[in-house]
C-alpha cells in the first residue's frame, strides 16, 4: 500500500514538474533595444517587440536581434595603387533597421554582421585603397577614411544595415616600405634644410645690397648737400664782390661826373699832380698808347 502511494506521489511530482517546465517554456522575454524573431520548427513566424510573450513549447524559438548601435572591429589586408601591401585596423559602427529585421534574418541570420557586413567592408575598402598610392594614403588619411565610410554605408543599405561610422585606426605597411619612407623623409628634410639655408643666404645678400644702396644714397645726398652749400656760398661771394665792384664803379662815376661838372676841381687835380711829379716819365708804356701830357698852366711853367 505504501509502495503504491509512493509511486503515485512520484508520478504526480513528475507531472507537476513537466507542467511547470512546459509552462515556463511557454514564456519568452525580448529585452529593450532588441527585436525578437519568432520561429516555429525553424521557419520564420513573426518579429516581436520587446516585452513578455507566449510561444509553443518545444516548437517555437525566439531569437534576439539587437537594433542598437554596435561596433565591429577587425583587420583588413589591402594593396595600394602602387602595389604596397598594408594592414589597416578598422572599426565599423552600425545598427539594424527595425523595419528590416525580417529581411536580414531570412537572408543572413542573426550573425549577419560577421557573415555579411565584414566581407562588405573588406571589399569596399580594397576597392577604395586601389585608387590611392601609399604616400597619398598616408597624407590624405582623412579623405581616404571618408571615402571608405561612404562606400560601405551605401553598400550596407542594400542589406538593411545602417553604417554610421567607419574608422581606420591604424595603417601598418611592411618594414621595407616604412624603412624606405623614413629614408625618403630624411632626404626630404635635408633638402628642405639646404633650401632654408639658401633662402637665408639670399635674404642676407639682399639685406647687404639694400644697406649698400642706402649708404650710397646717403653719400650722394651728403655730397649733393656739400655741393649745394659751396654753390650757395660762391654765389653769395660773387654777389658780394659784384656789389663791391658796383659800389666802386659808382664812386668812380661820381668822381668823374664831379670832375666834368667842376672845371676848377679838374685844374686843381692837375696842379696837385704836377706838384707831386718828380719829373720822370713812366718806364713802361702800353703799346700804341700816347705819351701822357700834363696840363701845365702859366703858374706851373713860371715855377
């Protein structure tokens, strides 16, 4: 009797456990920021919103697909247009369009990022990299990264994925190429240094020319000033001499005029000259001149 009772209780317990298990398996929860994909025996049934839902135990399964912004990071090996190989570390920020959850699940599954997005990024990046030389890739890294992002973004839209950003965090060329780049940069720096020296020497030479020209101009100005001063001084001296000559000529003219106008003064002058004459004629005469005569009056002759 007790044995039968124990067996019955065990059966009830198993039944209760199975009921609880089936009951719990009938519920599912979709977290916020996700969409649930309900499948029955592997076939798509519906896309369910976040929250608590019910399903058929053992037959239905709910797959969580995140629609918030996510990041995918990996390395890409590419070649530049001049056949230089390099490895780029790429980070892709993306999110899933809620309206495209069904299409993405049916075409790519819940692992669409690694199955579709990563190969898409590699393909588009290799396509863009083939248009950039190694040097241009380094010098125009921002432009290069923007072109890669736009290409990936446009391609990903066809698969219901929104790519918000593509960051090329690091670009590693081969050691041989990096060594060649370093050598070229050193040579370029040396050339730039020599160019700066030449420019500096040119500026110094031009400065000396300007200084010499300024000194020559200053000397010319000084010489011109001295010449002007001497010319003015000579003009003043000539003016002074002319004034003296004019004054003496005026005095002579005045004396001659006085003599002409006063015969008695003329006679007196001749008488005075006769009194002072020592009786000797001049030793030298101007050729062609006449013998100077004295106006001797009767009084002079009597003496």
